[in-house]
C-alpha cells in the first residue's frame, strides 16, 4: 500500500454525478482523512437534459446543470476537492458560485439516484 511508503494527502480518480465507480475509494479517503479530487467532475452526459432532475433543479436554483453537479460533489463528501477545468473567467466565476448552492435533502437524494 502506498501509505506505507509516504503519507497520502490526496488522490485523484474519475468521479462525477454520472460516473461513480470510485465510490469505494472515496469512502476509503473519507475514513482516513485523505482529500479526494474527482477527475472530470462536470461530466453529466444525458443527466443534464433540460427536462430531467438535474435540469429542473438547476432552474430552481437559477443555476446551470454544471453548477448543480459541482454542488452535488461538494455535498457528497467533506474530503471532496473538485477542480473543474476552465478556459475563461466567466466559467471560473460560474464554477466558484456552485459552492454557494445548498441542495435540499430531497434534491440531493434525487440527484444521487440519477447516476452511478
């Protein structure tokens, strides 16, 4: 195990609202206080359809589906450190604003039920 050689501060793995195969790794990180950096955090695929749960929740929050995907990640775990890539200040501002979105328990549960 890598932690036998050096302390592990963070790990990075593919994880987002639509793709959660790394759930056991995230749970390990939570149990050991290791930061988890989700790779490709904004991937939502078909989940971002305007008539879907993600699209509806985004409208209710006056937000974008990407912002809701980030808000879900931030609520999912206290060790979650999403770093979405961006090529503009506008997208940076949009991504940062996701931290201020508070999902209700019902919204969080509905979004959680979508992917995996």
